[in-house]
């Protein structure tokens, strides 16, 4: 996959609302197999498309990329041969992560890692003044807004403001999809009646917030829209415990925690414990490796290296 292919693939992933990390080599100090301008994409399952170096560099890019998908922050990654003095001098700089790679061929790579995350998606059902105000306000706040069609599985929230039109179908679809924030614009009495009749388990019905929005004394449609958006923001930040009973990731298909890390029993590098990393099974335990050479050495004589690592660490 050349650089043009990588960028075309990145565009398709954006259109599909698929999160990824774009890795770009910005500096290569020889000898390295990568050169400035090489690019790759790191996906949430740990798979890498493109080229930013050999298998050892790729292992480090995979580990750092997966961590950044959780934080959403960009960073400059420096992969350098093992040298404690260099590592200590550089790790204090903001925006720079230095990894001493014991199996690097002798050069140093600087790779810019940029998480590309889809905007949070809000589905607003209805054409009432509150729905119109909320859609405009959410777009201004950086949300992607859908006002028709089916409820997407990765929606951050669904707000129904339709004055009784097709409310049940949309609410059931949102609950069935596991949407983190589901709200109904209605009076307390009517809202309770609508929710009570939903053909879903009681635990699911309890997830519907009605009346929608924080109780801030809002009166106009725009003011009510502000309270609903504020409530959505709070729910995504985990500030509304009653609305976070269903495990969620804020409406994005991202890992909620960083993947477990394993220690390569041969070279002692940290390796993401994901299926896309090199691994082997021995006596019911999974061991992960940075490169085929380490995996081959382990498989030739596992007992020799078992004292160095016992698989996945916390």
C-alpha cells in the first residue's frame, strides 16, 4: 500500500465513521527501513495498513496508536535504539513519547501519530421547534446530527421531540442499539405514560430520560435545547450515573480502556495483547512477541524463557 493508497483509505474510514490513527514518518535517521513521508493506519483492532518500519517499529506504533485511540490526543513518537541516556533526556518533553527499541536496526524514527475520531453523532427525531433548535445547536457544538433514517449503532444520543409521532419506534430502536443517552421531550405525565408502554424490559425503560434536559428553568425552545445538550455532554462525561447503566464508549466504536500489555519473553518489549500481535500458545498461556525472530526463539525452547514473563500483564 503506497502513500496515496493510505490517504485514500483514510478518507474512506472517515466517511464510514471508523476511528483510526494516522501514523506518518517525519524523520528517519539511518539505518532504518522507513523513510520520511511513509504512512500507515492503525485500526482499533490493532491491525496496521501501510508501512512505517519493520516489525519491531510496527509493534511500538501499534501499542502507542491503540493508547491514543482512547485519549484522542496526538503525539510524536520517537523509536530509538536502546540508550538509557537518550530516553531520559527526551521523555520529559511535552507531546513526545520516546521508546527505546532493543531490536531496532540501529537508526531512529520520529513518527507523528494523529488519532482521527468521528464526531459524536446525535439523532434528533421530530420537527418540533425544540428539535429544530437542538439540531442547530448540536451542529454548532461539533456534533454530527441525523434527523431522519434509522438509529445508528454508534450514536452518542437519541432525542425524540415529535409530539407523539412515531415516538415508540425510535425509542425502542435507540434502546435496542444500546445508545448511551436516550431522551424524550414531553411533559412528566405524558413522558411516564409513553415510557411505561414501551415493549422493552423494565431496565431498558428506566434508561429513557424524560422530560429531556437538565432542570434549569428553561422556557423557550432554544433554552430547552441548551439543557438537553448540556445533559448529553454530562452523560458522555459520566456525570449522570443514572444514565450510564449500560456500558458505553460515548457513542464511538473505541476501546473503553487501553488494551492489556504483554512482555515479549525474549527481548522484554511491551506488546499489545491483541489478536493482530504475534503470539503463540504454550501450556494454556498466551505469549506475545514484537517480531518473528523472538517468536521463533521462544517456540524452540519455551522453558528457557518462562522466568522472564508469564504472558499478559495488567
